[in-house]
């Protein structure tokens, strides 16, 4: 898996890098060098589930405002994404 990417609503306040600092810490603490089967609470560790799980963790646990999209790339050519209902590309 490559590093996940996040898109945040520009109106969420603060700088994007500062808003996402807790998400980066979460990825390092909970996912880096871990077995995803053990981390994802029984979910099949697909890129789609990981994108959803990251979005849930960022919005519910970390309370990061304005998360619009989470992208998880398996390779440079394949990815999965989670989009918030209010996401408008």
C-alpha cells in the first residue's frame, strides 16, 4: 500500500497540513508495520475498506473537520477512494 491521501474542505479552517497532522500520526501509530487484518476490526483489508476506515477514524475518533475524500493506492495505477456525501469534484 502506498500512503493514503486526504482532501479537506477549504472552508474547514486552518491549514490543511495542520488539520491532517493527527491523521498522519494515526497512520503511523495504527497502520505502519502492522497486519491490517488485526487493525481493521474484522473488515477484509481491501483498499476500499481501508479508505472507509481511515475516513471514519479521521471524522469520528480524531474529529478532523471537513474530510471530503480519502484515497488509498495499492499500486501507482490502482486505487480506491471514499467520498463524503457532500463531496463535489
